[in-house]
C-alpha cells in the first residue's frame, strides 16, 4: 500500500515495513507525517501485523523540516506556514504516531536531525549504524525543539544527557548513541534493515495480546504528555521564529557556516 510518500506492507513474519520515500534527506512536512500515521493505522488493521519497522529510502533517516523548501527558497515548517501544513497540523499528525497501537522499531541510517530525531524517538526502539548521527539542532537555528522531544528524549537518554543535546545541538554518533541508550542496537550499514527487522520479528513472535498490553502499560499517558509538550513547544517556536537570531540561524544553516547570534 502507498500513502503519499510512504509505502507499507506486511511480511510473513508479522512485521509491517513502513518506508518513507523522500530521498536522500527525507525532509518531512505535515503531509508526510500524516501519511506515516495512515500507514501505521493500515498496518494495525491487518490481522497479520504485530510490529512495525520504520525506515527511509536514501542517505539519511530524516533530516527534519525542509528549511530550503522544494522550491529552493528558505521556508521552515513552523506555525503559520501554509505549504504542506503548518507546525500545528504537523504536531496533530505526530500525535497519531504516538497513539498507534503496534510497537515500532526505527532503522536509522545517516542523520536523524531536528524533527527527524523527534520522529526516531517516537518509535519504541532504534537500530542504528555506527555512521548514524543524531542531533537536536534546534538551538543552533535559534529555535525551540519540537516533536515532543521535551518528553521523549529525557525518557530515553536521561535528563542530563537530553539537556546537553538540546542546549548545544551537538551531533551524537551511532556508538555514543548506543552508550546513551538512544540506539538500542548497532548494526553495519548493510545489515541495518535486517537488524531492525530481526528485532521487530522477535517482538512479533511474542503473544500479540500480551505485547499490546505490556506496551500500553509501558507507554501509559505518553501520547497525552507529548500532546501537551508539543503545544508548549509550538508556542515557543512561534515566539522565537520572530527573532533576529532565528533568521540568522536559518541563513547560517543554508550557507553552511557558523551562526552569529546576538540574543535578539
């Protein structure tokens, strides 16, 4: 099945594979996240599906929002943005991912940056290669983080590690991600999909009603906490996107140079 730029199918091992098809960077917008949520819902409706592998075609898992835009013009996906849905619609679609009932294993190749990190953290587990890199680069753009990372990232790596990642925007490589718990498994790039599928198949081999029950307990209230966090994140993004620092951050990113922030 195909939902927008997302394809999904169910294998004989009871694993559904949902692949994002916007290579090489797999930038997202509200339409893409909505398509992914549709794919999750379709997989859940198939009696055979017991777990989902989330993966992407191309060089990177997901480089977040497209600040260059498909037209080549700087156009961040933020509050009030009309093309492809604004951040409010984006986060409404993102909430659907957290409410999906099947466990999700993300196969992370290349970069999971900004909102792409948020997407990776929406999954139950992450399988990465040593060459993968994770970055909450929002502060380097003069922006507040989003996609529920206020809730998900501290839960995964701990409050202090999350604070370092959010305050600095620094890159975390695959091996460090494994040490932090951000990556649950490491695999060679050529074996990444197989490793993610193997973990998902191991989950799918357990009693499906028991897995759903355990997962519901483990993630109890998560979608509600994420919804509340995204409302706050969106308000802060809307405020900060009006600043000179944000404009400078976007320019510096497009020009591939260090930003010169002035605190205004």
